[in-house]
């Protein structure tokens, strides 16, 4: 649909079961495809990004079979040697696949939507070339599409600039066990989203591979194959949780999200701690989080470096509209190279609502509107922009969301769940 009108909301309460994490779903799919044995994946995310990766694995000869809510993946590695892959705008697919295919004999091309071809991949290619990879840019240097002449790689030391994306590091770690010798990955630049690298290490451990963290910027991996654990459960999406938890704080709650909690492997779950600092009441179970706020307890603005949780940092920019005092968000310069230029997009669209917004070198300063404005918010085909701005429904005027269907990238039923939880 071209747009969705969300009328004003004042309350949020209830429970939502989170969809599977996109980041975990695609990591687990890749690991299962390379592992010896069969892997049954439970609670796999059903969304555009995962569909792109599943279609790519199918073209590469990886058998997959759906059995109820379980996907069975027959591992054993790539079985076709000349394949063209289209991966939409799925960074969690194109980056690790580029690394994996570099170490597998064959000729592969990888490309995606126009925005994907504007998102940098140069630091990953440079690091893979240090391992001896044969990769050619088919368009602008440093960006997809790519032609990969895959071959056996010997391993050894490589260096990667991770200042734009932790996915470059994760991609190298995922490919390292396929090399013929031990390898080390050295990280340079200001590392963003460190928790996502720890997530990658954790999933690799499930498939029998240990990544040694020698120190904060050096990882060591021995040459060894992946082995299926048999059964894997995908945890609920902690970034998706942030929108509902924020709704619980703004709309008093209680709102409970199920599928990710105190035992979560995702760094984004820390967003609940920010809400608690701001005045909300937060409680946890092993796989759930609940947020509420007393009507006489105002939300307070905070200032934080959110380098580790850049996706949930967008949600904080929305909560700032309902705070006493401004929120300052720093350390999220990589917003500019995501599904859209999220820094500029947030700046433009928040101002439409009447918010007081200031661009910072690596983030935003946001204060509540002096006077709310009725607005049609553009989403730039970015799922997180659409989900974030649903929270503007708690304004006195509600909000209109352009291109709401873009949420299908990670959460096709988001707006249905949001409307179920919120009340006038």
C-alpha cells in the first residue's frame, strides 16, 4: 500500500511474540549450508532478507525443506560452480557470501538492488585479497556488483577496516574455517557494533568452530570444518523488540516482548536499559522483557554513545519526542551507509513532526516538538524508518507512514502487531 494512516494513540499494553532475528537467521542459514550433516532450524525469520539468502543457497545447490515451522538444511557446502546471485538489499547475505564464495572453487557474481550497490564492500574485499582472493568490481570500485573467482585459499593474516560495518569482520570469521590453514583477522578503524561480532562467534561455536579473541582487535581461527549441532533455535529479534518496549514506555504499558530477554545473545537488547534510565520500569525473564511507566513519572532525555547498538539508537531518537529534555545520540556515523542514509532521513522526517533536531558529526540531538505537526513521513524503502516512525502515533495528531510495506524486509506483520498493542 502507498501509505498507512496511524491515528493518535495514548496507551500501549499487551504482549507480542517477536519474529526471529534477521542477523541470527542469516548467520545460521550460512553455517548450516557449510556444515557436515543436517540442521533443523526453528523459528527462522520469514522475511525478504531471509528469502534472498534462501534463494541464493538454493541456486548454490544447498537442499532446504520446510517441515511445519522448521526448515531442514542439508549441509555439505556449495555444489554448483557457476552461479549469479541477486541479494536484494540484504547486507547480512551479500557480505558473508562474498567471503565464503571466495574460498570455494567456482565463478560467482553477486549483486543486489540499486541501494545495495551504493553500500560499501571495499574494506571486506581488501581483506579477502590479503588472503589471496580473486575478486573483481563489475561497476564502481568499492561497491557491488562483484565477480568472484573462487579458489582454495591458504589462510594467514589479514587486516580489515571495521569503521563502517562489523559485518566485514563477521564475514571474514565465517569464511576462515574454510581456508586450508590457520588464519588471523586484525581489526582497524573505530569498530562499530561489537556485539554483532560476539554473536557471530557464538553461532560459530554452535557449529563446532572456536574463534579465539586474542585481544580486542585480533581474532585467531584454525582451519576446520563446520559440524551441524542438529537442532538450532533462532532467538527473537531484539531490535524489533525496541519499538514495542518504547511504546510501553511512552504509552505506560505494560508491554511484554517474548523471544528475547536477559539471556539474549543480541547486544540490541540493551535498549531496555536506556528506557529504565529514562524513567520507565523494566523487568526481565530469560526470554522476555516487559516495560511500563507510571503516568506521574516523566521520561527524561539522555546523552549516550550508542556505537554498539546503532539500530536501536534510531528508536531512541523517536522516544526523545516524548521526553523532558533532549536526547543526544552519538557514535552512529555508520547510519549513513545503511539501507538509506539514516542520519539524514531521521533529521528530515523528525523535523516534519515539529521536533527540534540538530545534526551531529556522528549522530543527532533531538528534543520534543514545541508544537506537533501533522506529517506524512517518508521511509526511503528502509524498514527501520517505517517501524521507528510508528511511534509518532503517540503524538496528538498521529502520523501517516509512506510505503509501509517496506517492513517486509525483516518484519512483514509489524503494523498489525503494533495496532494490536496500542489504543486511542
